[in-house]
C-alpha cells in the first residue's frame, strides 16, 4: 500500500471513530447523569448537602458541555470536515 492510500485509510478510520463517539454520546450522557443522581441519593446523610450539590453540579455542567458539542457536531458540517477539532 502506497503512502497516499495509507494516509487516506487512516483519515477514514479516524473519521469513523469520531462518528461513533458522537453517535453514542447522548446515551452515555444519560447514563452519567443517572449514575450521578443515584450516587447523590446514596450520599445524602453521609456528606454535607452542599458538597453533594456542588459535585452533582459539576457533573451536570460537564454533561451539558458534551451535549452542546454533540449538537454542534450534528447540526453542522464544519466540525465533520475538521476532524482534528471534532476529536478534541
């Protein structure tokens, strides 16, 4: 296999990896939020409420950011064209 064909194959594999990542993102986000809710409920009475709320807020903010990136990816071709940016 020549270098150009190898490079094209690498690019196509990377593009498919990124597509797979974004395809499963809504499901993983829902699972992360559900797990954080369950853990928060289990920690009530064991830790201060404000610590649980702060931790859950951080988890929720992280998951909201991931969903934002998902919608940006789905909505526009710009990210799909720039694989290095979409992979970050």
